[in-house]
C-alpha cells in the first residue's frame, strides 16, 4: 500500500473526489457570487458536513486516541489494585479465602443466583485460592509495566472479578470503579506509550515479537477451555473469552506473516475503533459517577445545611489523624465550605468538559479532594482509584511534559530514557487503512 501523505491530509482517501472538494475553488464559507443560489449554498453545506464526517471517521478509525491518557489509566488502576493486594496479603484468607466470614458455600449459592464471574468457585481448595491470588498480583504488576498487555489485561480482569465477586461485602466505591475499569481496559490499546510493549515495538518493529505472547495465550486458552468443559463458565463468558482468544490468535498470525498487508490494516482499524469506544465509555463512566454522587448529595438534608462532613470527621473509623480531624470539625465555616464545595464540584464537572480551562481547574480540585479523603478519612485505595479515573481527562500537553521530566531524570541518573511514544497531535496521520507496529 502506498502512502499519500501529500494528498488531501484532512480527508479520507477518495473523499475529495466523492465530495468534490478538490481545491481552493471548492464551495466554502467564503464563496460568493451571482452563481451561488440557495440550493447551491445548501449543497455546499452538505459537502462541508460530509467532509467533516470524513475527517472524524479518519481520526477515529485511523488512530488510537488518547495514548497517554490510556497509559495513565492503566498504570493508575493496576497500581492501585496491586498495592491493595500486597497490603492485604497477610489478611487474604479472611477477605477472600477459606477463613472469611463469607464462606465458599455461601458464595456459591449467591453466584448461582446472580451468575457473577469468579474462577474461585471452580474449587474450594486453599491451593487454588493461593494460585489465583498470586496470579492476580503478578498480572497487576505486569500490566502496570505494560508487558504483553493484550494477554495480561485479560488476566488482570479475571483476577479482579474473581476476588471481588468471591466476597461481595469486602469492597467499597473504589473497588466498584476498579471492577468496571478492569473490563474496559481489555478493550483499549493502553500500552502505546510508557510500557515494555512500546519499547519492544520500537526495538523489534512489533510488540508481538517473541514466544512469550503465544505461550501466554496458549495457557489462557487451556484454562478457559477447562472452565467451559467443566460447566463453570456461563455461555456469555465462554463466548466473550473465546472471542478474545480467537482475535488474539488472528492478530498474532497476521502480524507475523502479513505485517504490511490489508489484513493487518483492517485489524488496526477495528482495534482503533474498539479502543476509542472504550475510552469514551471510561469518560462517560467518570461523568456518571460524579453526576450521580453530586445530585444524590443535593437531596440529603446534611449536605443542604452544610454539615455533612462534620460526622465522618468525628467517627473513629474515619479518623486516622484525630487531631487534624478534630481541628477541621471544630470550624463550622470550614465544614460548610468543604461540604458545599464538594457538591458544587461534583455536579458541575460533567458540564465543564466543554471548556478546557475550567475543566482542568476542576480536575485539579477533584484530585486534591481525593488526596484529602485519603489522608483525612483513611481511604487511600478509594482515593487512588478515583484519581486514576480522573486521569482520563488530563490534558495531553501536561502528560507529555510529565513524561519528558521523568525521562530527563532517568537520563541524568544514567538510565536510558523511555520511548517518547507517538506524536500527541491527533491529526498526525488521518489515513486509517495503514498498518502500524504500535502495541495495544
């Protein structure tokens, strides 16, 4: 396939011919004259609309948007889950294992009714629980580093769902967010930058190079096949996991034997569409979380009179720093401002997405708010999960600058700089049907 970078960079290949937008003489906003009638103006508007649609399609299908944002979301959620699993490692048997108050039999009865996914119901042995827990820890670490993310994202999702669905009363709001994001991450190409996959793609030309990927997917296929044959997986999960396995095998085959062919180009387009849809779902999810939280708070009498934060600041369970909590709770004005400010920021945030500057200010305020919750109320993992979710809205310029700062410090420390990643400019390559070695 021959690249045509100089021809109509803002349109899909062939769009200029179909639409008639071939040069400066094409109808546009500034065209005037006696030959332009109402019907002609309407036709010009239709052409501009079609051209805009073509550019949007080229952007969505030709590029996995938000590479830095997806990388931050990947690192944030996997890091949060990893730190939680390591923090609770001494208590894992009481939380999710055989020594917990929610016994294996009770969990089995609940899962038989709600059909939730968990591989911990495949066996009640302590050894199987230990294997699942250790695999969950390893997959979190590997996905955070961006190693074989096509496979490790699936293992990460299985680990999160298995542990959380095993003991449904052990989680909080942060666990619910991790639960959802673990599924969404499977859809995204979240290792385009700041990952071992990106470094492998830069060095070897493709992120799927080496035998580790096929071996890992072979093990996953054997585990999924066992669960399907044993009847431990529902029809929906068998279909979903089988589709993931088949697509991964198809991708590896095409990438190995036809890296510059039409098959790889089609897979790239489909992967970009799926990635961009997944990123959109993540953004919508975050907006829904804040909108529902804010509007439910408005309906509460304690939030209406500005005293809501006074009560958790006086509960022993939420006061890791009693002196600081007592100081804040002693000021009625400060409690009122924090209560009203929390509601105002949560309700307003979804509407500020249309103004980049205001959005960035509120985004910083919300991240500081969650940092305060982590310190004052002793909820670090909930706060980390929400900050990771907020990171999907961080501006690309800031993330590129942050990556450059980290790279500069690594160079000064005598370590090689990480891969700078793709050009953050979203219009860098509008042609969708071109193969690319960029990892997922």
